[in-house]
């Protein structure tokens, strides 16, 4: 699979966009939520960068995301780019190296799924800083908040994490009912996959660990029972490690992260003055 983006700046390019709102990145699986999010973002942005990740531990059928990108590209020519990127290094740093300790501390296997999502967000921060993109998004939805990474507390803390790096994070489909999103896909002629309850199977990558963790909910509607305060403590703990990874990433490339952030802030301030 081609890991490079279509019509996008190469990773490592830290040029900054003169129009902070012209581009936005979207964490993209190709499922119902992220596809409708892509459609929503296409209305208001010149370019939407679709970012798909693989943590190296049980993710499979990754080609489904590219197929969905191709569907979007056919309907919205030159609006989207697509990047597939392995993130095993950051996932190891945040999760794998401390998984036994974390399980004892938080007493729940949600640490794997939430840690994976934080690894994706960490790499998204890096890629947005390198590409000069000031806005980030994902397909989080309130009707999937049984999933730890889509709980309101998780989304809120992730938004603050991005803000630390001068990136605005948004969730364009969070309050759109699932039936309405599926209707949007119907209207545009997108594949919807195999329906199981209110889910669509076979149109996005899958994760063995996530499937096993959420299986009781899918089969028996048994909530995982995530506690907000426990989830919040885990996220704050991992954000500290993520900041280390981001700093080390730029230092290894001879880029001053402080100077980069200062230059981005100057661009934002200049854009505010022009409004």
C-alpha cells in the first residue's frame, strides 16, 4: 500500500499555511462517521487531509480506507488527500511499554483502545505541525459514546491537547443522528457495508483487540461501564508521554518545536488582524 499522501506536502515539511482555515485534517477510517465528516468538511475547506493509521497490533483490512477515499475523490475532485501511516513507534511509547502497569492502575482494558486513539492524535499533531495545517477533526459521535475514545470527556480533553500546539480540534458529526448520516451516504451512493444493529461492517479497517473488548456490547448491549474520572486520569497521564514523543520527534530532525509554535502563533495573530 502506498503510504504517501496524494497531492500533499511531504512529511517533514514545516512550511506554514498563509490561510490557517483553508486546510483541515481528518482522522479517517472510511466508516459512516468519518465519511460523513469528510463530506461536511468539504463544504468549508479548500483541502481535507484524510489520515489513516495502523498501530501494528491487530489492525487489518487497512485497504478499505483507501477505497473510501477513492469514492470521495471521485465525488469531490481535488478536495481530498489521503495518507496511510504506521504508528507502532508512538503506540509502543504510549501504551505497550507500560501496558501491564497501566492495567493494574486503571483496572480496565480500555487502556488499549484509548491509548491507540491517543497515539493517532499524537501523530496527527506532528503531521499538522509539519504540514502547516491549523485545524484537525475526527468522526467522533455521541451515539457511539459507549466507546471510550468517543466519550464527551475524552473528546474534550483531546481538544485541549491539540490547543496546546495551536491546532483547533473539531468533531463535525458529533451531534448528527446515525440515521441521518446513513441517509447522507445513501443520497451520495456510498457503500454502507453489512448492517449489524446500528453499525456498518466491512467498510473500514478492523482491530482484533477492539472487537474483542466491545463484543459484549455489540452482542448483548452490555455497557463497558467506563468511569469518567478514571478515563480522564488515563488521558492526562498519556498526554505527558505524548508530549515527550512530539518533542523528541522534532529534536531528532533538527527542528526547534518552540520556534515552530511561535511562528504558527504569529500566523494566527496575523490572520485575526486581517479579519
